C-alpha cells in the first residue's frame, strides 16, 4: 500500500510551508494542503507517525465543511486539479489533500470551550475565570460550563499560543471582525456539538481559524478534528477527572509516563500506542460521519 512519508511530502518546484502536521503548497490563488501522518505533542513533532492519520483528519474536515453550512475554503479533494509536476505520483496524495482558496489569514485562534479542561482548567483554579470570562465557583475538572465561552488566542509560529481577552482581540483585528468571529465560532461549535452528541461524542473544546477572501470571512484549515478539538466518549463522561478521548491525549499520557524531559527530542512511540491512537482517530471519523474508513 502506497503511503506518504511520515515526515514530509515532496512536490518539487512548488513553494511549500511545513507545519507540524500539514505541508502547504502555494499555487498562487489556491493552496494544496497535504496532511501527513505526523503527530505532535508538547510542541514537538514526534519521531513516530500514526498511519492514515492524515487521511482521517482530511476526511473529518471534508465531512464538517459539507455539514456545517458555513462559508469555507475547500474547493476540491482531488490534488490533480492543481498542476502537479510530471515527476509526482498523485496516488500517495489522494485522501490526504485539500485544494483550497487562498485567503488572508486572521491572526487569531478562535477557541470555544464547552467544558473546563486543559489550560482553561488550570486558569480557573487560579482565578475562577478563563481568558477574562468569569465562571461560577465550585466547578471541577471537565465540568460542563453553563454555556460555551469564546476564549481567543494569538497564533504562535513556535511554542504555545497565548490566551488573550476578547478586548485584546478587538484591538488586534477590530471590534466588528472580532464580534463576527466570536459569534460564528460559537455557532459552529453549537452545530458541531449537537451533531456529535447524536453520535455519542462530546466536543469539549475546539479551535477554528478564519481567513478573508474578497471581503468575505471564511472558515479555513481543519475543522472539528481530533487534532483541533477534545473529543470525549459521552457514555464514559465523568466530571472531576481527566476523560478518555478520541484525540491524541493517549499519546500525551504515554509521554508523561516516560522519563522524557520535554526539552530534548522525544522518544519513539511503541507499537501498541501507535495502534491504539490510530484506532481512536478512525473511530472518531466513523462515529461522526456514519461511514466506514477504508483505504487501499
């Protein structure tokens, strides 16, 4: 079976920007996004990939772009609609590629939280608020919030994004754009969460990215995937502790159990961790879409 290399794709002669997971090829007014099987944790790209992860993430985003009814950047799932060099075999690109509209990226991570987890839980314990949003007392780890909250962050090229108050976001992008992005992010989260609950999945939190094309704000990048969201199985949800998940938390937990110091190159993942993580990504897609993940 043909696979993309876990570390990077290669399309000679086309400008490319490599992210932790995706390789972005620039075709002028369009981009070719190629999702690799790389996986990152604690700001490191791990030396071991998760087979088919890129295809699963791509199929999940394809599902949501069609389901949500929001303006978005996806043009085609067929990489052959852009001029690939004759030396490039398009077969390994299939299933993990999106041809998208090129946009001016809004420099804000639009984070929506429906549950108190991760950095939000840490901040709540210190201030009883998250990104300046006051919350009720007495909440525990992974509590469902009274209503979803919008907690923007600045986009970091390296290291962690920085949580900021909504007022700071207004200063960066203007109040009108900030308000539009907040309202649209909350609405996308609502629509996505409602669908996911019918499939037995809680979307605890997520982040969106937006761009502007011809004055129109559109949804870009990936959307409501296990890499951009926390997915929890609804039938195992129990507040007051960390939750089992369909995302890469299993990988994070394994890394935490090792002697790795997070400052030096990370260790390779053992086969059982790779197998389990792959199965979690696939289960998330199959539950959400109602389809079977098959790839040959």
